[in-house]
């Protein structure tokens, strides 16, 4: 009599399979949107397990599609799941899940690139940045066409502590093409080391959780898929504005197969390029004959810190764009050539 009645763990009632949902609503993955459906619930369960313990958590799922990962999240006993889906064809299938999990699933028809998540969850979930991560998680099987611009947007949000990171150091578990996943985690000397590696690693602890073979998706993509987990760092490894870091990193990787001084050089107008490149590399203590893929996050920290000082000394430096200078040179050459042609014609 005195024994407490244990509340039964929430499980979704029997539902049509994801394959049956696809048939029922006549859903087809659209190639132009780079959509691929994950039908195997063992794999969607694994993605959710890699997201950490979601019991009583508030979860933001991006690009739920026919709802495979959505089911696994709901079965993880979350407090609330918010899904944002751009494609209206998927809304009826998601509504069926919402009906099966009363009060648990909130569906928004919208674009993850523009959706404002700042006010989506209760205020009491907010944590100080230096505290443990909040009980808010982002999970998503992203279309390949969206994954890179979206992670860059969220990394900038992390640097400014805004968007989904207004709640604190919100953790993310996301899918990417295997090659992109490899870039995100690539260390110095790895051939996949890229702009994305530095931008992610200076702001987050980035882990490659596991790889899903392409054959697990419908339609089967030409590549395998990597599941990557991000935990924002308490202190970024580079303490400079995101746009400044992005400019230095992007320029350095512009000529990824050449020595790093080539890419660093395009941060400066041609007239002072040689002198300023040498100065920046010397002050940052970076060997000019290292290739971009060999540079560590610490190398980039030093480069960004020196570039910041140089920008403070010359306010016009940050707005300099070497492509603009190239275009102006080409335009002058063309004008000169046209002028000579006209002169020849009159003679």
C-alpha cells in the first residue's frame, strides 16, 4: 500500500512506419533541395543517444522531414520538442506525431536560416555562459545544401551569445556530408583541414560521433553522412570578433596548397602587401613556408591578434578587399585598351 506508483515512461503509441508515412502522404525527397530521408529508427535513436540525456530537455529539431528523428526524440522523454520545417508536404505527417504526443511537439512552418529561436523556450532555462550547458539541445538531419551556411550562422551566434545560445552553451548534434564532417574535426596536418575546421574549433569542442552509410538513406546519396556533436567553449580559443577571425581564416585558406604567406598577403593592399605580410607573420611568430593546413588554432589566434592591432592602426585596413582591387585593375586595363583601340581607329 505504501509503495509509490512509478510513472510509466512516455512512449509513442503504435504508428505507421516512416516508410508508410512517405507513401501515405505521397512524399518524395526533392533532389534540388538535397533531401535524404533516414528510415532506420535504430539509427535515429543512435543520433538522439549521442545528443546526451534528453530526459525532460527542451529540444529544437531542424529539418525534421517525415519525422524519423522526431520520433526518437519524443521517445527520449523530452519535456518539449520544437520542430521547424520549410517544406509544407511534411506538415501533415508531423501533425500526426503531435496528435500522438499531446503537449510535447510544437510544429513551426518556417526556414531554419531565418527562424528566431530566442523566445522559443522558457526564460528559466537560461544559464550563465560559464555554467554547465542548459537543458536545451539542437538536433538535425540537415539537407546538404543548408548545412554549411547554417553551421557558420550558428558559430557566429555562439561568438555573440545570441540566437539559440541566448540560453547558454546550447549543445548541437547535426548531420553533414562525411567530407564536411571530416573538415569540422580535422586537426593540423590533416588534408581535410579547412576554414570550417578553424571556425568550429576556435569556438567549440567538436566531436565526430559516428558515420551513417549512404545506403541507410532514401534516396541513397552519393556520399556517407557524419554525425557531429558541438559543445560551445566557455572561453573561445581566439578572442576577436567573428568577422575578423573569418576574414583572416578565409584569406589564409584562399591558396590552400601554397605557403600560408600567399593567402595572408591578400589581407593587404598590393602597394604594402610584401612589407605588411612579413610584419604580420613575424609578430605572430608564424613560419611563412607553412601551408594553411599545417596551422594550429593557436597560430590563427596569433595572426588574428596581430591583424587586429594593424587594423586599429589603419582603420581602412579591415574594409580592404583584394577582389575589389583586382576588379579595379582589370577595369583600368580594359579602359586603357579600349582607349588605345579608339586612338588607332582615328589614326
